[in-house]
């Protein structure tokens, strides 16, 4: 069923942008649908299944609202195999171009927001900016040893996007994490070497020292500047 939804959605989505918006006109109300036999019921059930799954997909689709009337018409056309307005290949090409344009706009926005944030953040009292571009602020200064790049460390941490959304937290999971310091993002490798054991720092990490132009998973977009609250618990 997932395959049906994805395949049909390509033509449906593309057709939404091809049609020009129309003024709403009064339409005659159709008589209520009556399911008279098993085939009717199966057909309706499939429609409900596909429509519900498709609705959930559209909640994640970039670019804003879509025209339900045009979408339904395109869906019907696709089922009939009618390619008069748009072929399947044309739909794919249109959709690829549309999504690339949306992604490029979001990427530039993320990059610009990060640069603006770091430029303003470095003016705040207590924020230190290093030559690499990494910024940090001491929340609590410990009195233990500082780790070396080759050490394995144990930390508690929480990670945030610039909009305040938390994307990861060892505190929420209820246990710290241990890792070799030279096997994490560059901002962590550099930042944690400044911290004596027992310290808690806020790290402001530009995208070049984080996950770069690619981002990571579904929660960290490309060119994302990240904020981490990190507590160094020990060196193992």
C-alpha cells in the first residue's frame, strides 16, 4: 500500500502546481454515496486507506498548502493512466525541480541565521570566540584534569537548534554517554579539551565544526549552527 501512495503522489503533487488557482464557484451537491456490494466497500476502504496515508505524507511535504480539489482530480487522472496534461516522467522532473528549489531556500536561510546568531552571540558577556569559530560560555568550572584529544570521556549533554528545539539529550535518556574525543564532531573535540572534569559549558558550534553542508538525520538540517549544554563527568 505504501508503494501505491508514493507512486500516485508524484503526479498528484506536480499537478497541484501546474493548474492555475480558480475562484470558488457554487457546485451542485452530489447525492450521498451508497455502498451496495462488496466491491463498492472494498473500493471505498482502499480509498480511505490511501487517502489517510497520503494526508500524513503531505503534513511533511515542504512548500505549504495544496489545492485539495486539484489534487483529487489529478489522483483520478493518474488512476486512469491519462497523461494528457502531465506524464509520469514530467511529473517527476517537475517535482524534483520544485523540491530542489525549496531545499536551496531552506539551506540558505539556515546558513544565514547561523552566521547572524554567532555574530551577535560573540558580543554577549562571558562568551569566548576561538579562531576556529567555535564559541563557548562557562556555566560551571570544574577543578579536574582536562582531556586530551586521544582520551575517552564521559559526558551529559543536551543539543539544541537555534530555534530552541531540542534534538538530543543524554539527560532525557537517563544515562551519560562515553566516547573517544577524536571520533565526534570537531566542535566537541575542540571544546571539550578546554573543560576540566566537573565543568559544564555551553558550546555554540558553527556548521563547519558540526555536521556541515549535509546535516544529520531528520533533526539537524544542512548548514545548522548547533548549541550544546555539555557537562564533563570524567575521563576514562
